[in-house]
C-alpha cells in the first residue's frame, strides 16, 4: 500500500509525525508537505512563482519533501512529479483544531484531501478538537483502522473523508458517527490596531459557537464525544435552485 501524507501546518508539525508513525506499518508512506504553516489557505495553488522542494530529515533519517507552496500544491506536485507511482490513499493532518461546518471550506487540511479525490484517489483529512498540545494517538490509530477498512473494499469511487475527533482519551470516545457537513461557522470580528508607525491595521479573530443544525451534523457529533466522518465532494451545484431555474423564461 502506498500512502501520501501531507498537512497545512508544515512538515515539522507533531501531528504529521504522529500520523506517519501510525501509518508506516501499512506500507510505504511518503511525506510531501508545506515547508511552513499554511493554515486556512483552502484550495489555493501557486501560479506566479516557482515551487521549491527540499528534503527534510527528522531524528537523523529522511522524513519527507518540504514544498514552498500550499497543501494543494503539495498534492498536485506529489501525484504528478515527485512520486514514481500514484498513491493508494492520501491523508492530510493530523490538524490541531476541528474542521467542521462551513469552516471546512477554508481549511488547507480539507482541501488537500479534496484535491486527492479530484485526482481519483481516496483521501482523508484528519483533525482533532484541540489546539493546545493535543494527544494525537487516538486520531492516528483511528486513521490507520479506517484506511484498513477502506482498503478492504466497499466504496465504488474515490471520496474525500473529513474526519474530526473529540479531544478525549481513546477509551472515552463513544464511537463513530457518519455525518453531514453542518453550517457552523466562526463568529468573526476584526481587531483594529495601530503599528509603531501609527498606521492602522486589522487582525481577524473570533470564536466558534457551540450550536449547529442537528444531531447528524459533524460538529454535533464531536461535541457529543464521537468521531465524525463526513464524505465530501467538489460538486458545488445547488440542485434545488437549478430545478427552479429550469422553469424560468428569460428570453
């Protein structure tokens, strides 16, 4: 089995290291990840400057390829140029902080998985509901089990799975829920500040509310202590609106 591992937190992120360690027994794991944090870059790609790649070692051994671009750049470059063979799976993460609700749209972690699915490769984006030194081991272990199940068959097409775990010890996680993407999004605010040259600038902040839109939503599952697994695709068509438009006459 060949697995491509990436993320949006950079090649030195501890979540990526935990992921690679957990997946290594499954086969060949190749790391192609940004050379620095590229969170909230969504599906951005690099067009107007070159992509530079450097080999990175950790603990005295080769670890992976650090790319000067975005998570989606990493997937594209790996699949098209860096890898001798296409991977069987792509895994993006493990991200500190959930990617649930509409906030998944902004996520570089999730977009890397979507790019994999667009290329016909089953992919996972894995996140955990903590940003302060989380224990990555439950997420890493679940990712390995889920890939083993996916490898045994049962899905007819390549899909991107958005996996979000509660920040709980493995023995306190209640189970797995297969969920839909909710509508939860940050309550955003811009903080106005002044720099030493007395120029005004703005810094985006906010908080993630608790409420969502039902028991089957991804954020609700995580809040209830379950692992949320949400299948995603890139078709953005609003089919209900499309059917209504078909009855219009604009000629």
